C-alpha cells in the first residue's frame, strides 16, 4: 500500500518533523532550540512538504507522538496535527512515544548483543521518568507509568540479562542502575523513528478521532499553545 505520512514528534525538548513516503523517510527537520516548539513545528511541516513538492491534501495521514512527555510539547504537536487533518480532510494517527524510542534503538543499531529488554525513559523531574518495559522487538510488557528511580528499580529486568535504557531520562539514572550488561543511550525521540509504527497503524486503519483525541500526558503542566495559523 503506497502512503505519504507526515510524522510529528514534540514530546521532549527536540522538535522533530519528518515525511515518510512508501515507508522511506524522505525529508526531515529538527531543532533543540529551547521552548520553540510552538514557533517551529508548523514551519517545519511546511518545509518538508515543500521539499517534496507536496501539499497537505496530498498526504494520506498525519501521525503524532501520543506521549507520555512534556505537556506543552505534546499539546503543540497534537494541535498542529489536528489542524492539518481538519484542513486537508485526512486521518489522524498516533503512536506511543516510548515505542518510538524502541524502534529508534533498533533502527540505529543501538541494541546491545543479547539484549533481553528495552526500557525507554522520558525525563520527568528529579529522579522520576515516564517509562515501561519492552522486548527488543517492540512489544510492551508493562503499563506506561511515572516512576521514581532508585537502586532497586527494574531489578528483575537487570538480573535477567542485557538491558538497554534509552531516552532523555536515561543518563540521569545511570549511577543508580549501572552494572554488567546495562547500556544507556541518552537521546530524544525523533520523528523519523515513528515511521514503522505509523505505517503499521496506517495499514491497519487505526485512525484516531481528530476532534476528541488527547495525548497521554500522565501529569498536568501549565502550557501555552501557538495561535499561529498553520496553513
């Protein structure tokens, strides 16, 4: 099935937009400029579409990161995605941010040899992260939750073999969780890594209601949303 999917990932400090055509990422824009998601997301969308000579109406769907993550970042990403879907009359997709990090590790060759579990971590505050446990193939084994990390966290997983901790909350947990077979990758989720789960959702027809969809915040934060016209 041929497809043109716009991918929007704004759940962390990285503002990231990509275009996937027939399962291949053909354009992308990213920035780590602080507190700039509201100013950059819509222009990035326009730039990737212009680069490929497309209009929003040429897209088959828009896929947005569903969280968990930053309240403000998620609001901007979802608001942008909904605006495009309504304006162009195309469907909305959403994928779990933690799952995006698992696919990112797979595609970047970051899984350690013999990896038994992948534990994505989105930074929350102090020693707290948003997290869940996944298989290296991307199957989620536990509920997504905010979790305060201590020396006993993920003891069963750590005792069971090589584990990859990945995300913008990974490095701060290294001192407490380090040991033989423990690997840490400090990174933000990138829109390009949404390609596989987004395409799977599209082919399965797992569309979201653009009028009522809300991201998975887990916690409430004070937020502002851009009032700029998108298109």
